[in-house]
């Protein structure tokens, strides 16, 4: 019996010693929530006005042609987008606010995104005719950012075409025609 009590006593001491070296731990959860973001900005190299000028042809039978002056002051579209993992991709649309004379078609073309952006950057749709209804110009935008400022994002190039069958040449007098182009980043 003495031997059994010594074994039990040693066993209790060993168990207590092992418990004294055991580590206690606790845990808690951290919940990180990132809100959805859809930010869009337009940046120019020099000015906030893009100009397209008519070119004189010096021949009475020739039609009016337009010279794109936007290379002097390129417009860059910058955006940041954070969206839910399984939601649809976003797009950028544009429309004209103000009157364009009948028979004149304003086109915009977005370049591929500059290489300094990160994430799922949008894909340009090519040369698109703008009117009073929103027209998709960049598609398939996921969670991404283009960078900020000129030389970041997509450059925008404008051009004008004249549909001579519909053009109201009387409305094309020597005055300036000014209108706004509204861009929207949407789901």
C-alpha cells in the first residue's frame, strides 16, 4: 500500500507539473469591412476645355472637315472601384448635355488603361458616338484603381463627323458651340 500511495503521489505531482507548464489561450474575431466604392474623375494636361476646330478646305465643292485639337490638352479619366466579390462588373457611360447641331456626330474613344493601375481595370469599347442618352465607353470594371492625375487611367480622344445628308449647315455658323459631356461610373 505504501508503494501504491507513493505512485499516486508521484502521479499527482507529475500531472500538476504538466498543468503548470500548459499555456492558456484565448481568441477573438476581427471583422474587416471594406465599403463599396465608385469614384470617377477627369483630369487634363493643361485646360478643362477640349477644342475641336473646323478646317477650311479652300475649295467650294469640298465639305467641312474637323481637326482634333485634343492632343494639345488630353483628357484622362481616372477611377477607383471596390465592389462585392460576386456582383456584376461596372461600366463608364457618357452622354452629351447641351445641343449638338443636327448632322454632327461627336465621338469619343478611350485608350487602354495606363500600366500603373492595379486590379481589374476596364476595357475600352472603341470609338463611340455620344448623344443625349448614356453610351457605354468602358466596360468590365472590377475592383481596381487607375492612379491619379494626367497620364493615369484612360486617355479620351474626341472627334467630330458630319453627316452631310442630315447636317443643318445653316446652324453651323462661325460661332462657338459649347456643351458638356457627363461621365458616370455605374453598376
